[in-house]
């Protein structure tokens, strides 16, 4: 009696084989990468926008007392922050060549005009070097009326060293820096923050 020589046929594919699992594992891997990149971007944006958000929402602790430094404005008047006791003050470091500075200054001017009689002022500190006439012309062209002074080394150091502009400090009626804001400050958020400080009691 003859027997057939049977060759073993291909068995069932295992679920862990390269054909069945490879593409899916690659897809999962790319999905994880995309998720990590998205989370990293959100963390970066949140970190950059936290000063603006904290000023808007009124959260975060005080930065410290405002330094009592003397400045000579472009009008030739010598002022110090002590002269603004009882007022809410926005100290803004800026430059004529800085695009975010140019964008936020009209909002500062409007808020200054609207709230000056309620005890709010803006003190601009130009970081431009050696060209006072150019700064004065820039302010005239844009209708900036709030006081502006030129930065000195002493003023820069008194505010902890300004390494990027725009940088702004929002000071309450008691002379305490409540918010330090790096970068562009949206006018609606600033208005909310200023109104809150104006409504606080001395």
C-alpha cells in the first residue's frame, strides 16, 4: 500500500508577524510622535502667553516693589515712580524698530487717554540708542501723548535687566509690580487688568 508524500501547507499567520503588525506599529509610532510634538507646542505657547493670561485673569503673585528710579522724559521733565504714588502705572520698554512694540502702542495710548482721569498712566522707556530726534519724530507721527524717556543703564538694571522687548511692568496704586509681561500685550487684556487694579483700594 502506497502512502502519499504530503507537504505541510502554510500555517495560519501569527498576529505578531511583520505583515500583520508592522504597518500598524508604524502608524502607532507616528501617532505618538505627533502627540508629543503637539503637547510640546502647547506647553511652549502656554509658557510664552502665561504673563499675558495672568494679567488678564488677575492670577499670580506680586513680582516685587517697583524701583524708585529717576528718568528724564523727552519733554525735559524729570520724573520718578514715586511721583505716581496712588496711580496704576504701565512701564513699557520698547524701541522704534520693534514690530510688536509698534502694534501695542496705539492700544496703550487709547487706554491712557480713557483712564488718565481715573489714575492710570503709561511711562514708555525707549531702548533706542543715540537718536533722540528719531524717537521724538516716531512718537509725533503716531500721536503718542504719554510720557516717554530714554533708557539708561541704571534704569535697565533697576528693572532686573531687560533682555527682550517689548517688556512691560504693571504697577498697582501701592507701588507693587503686579505683572511682568514679556512680548505683545493685547489691548483688551490690558484694559481688563488695568480696570481691576484701578478698582482696588489703596
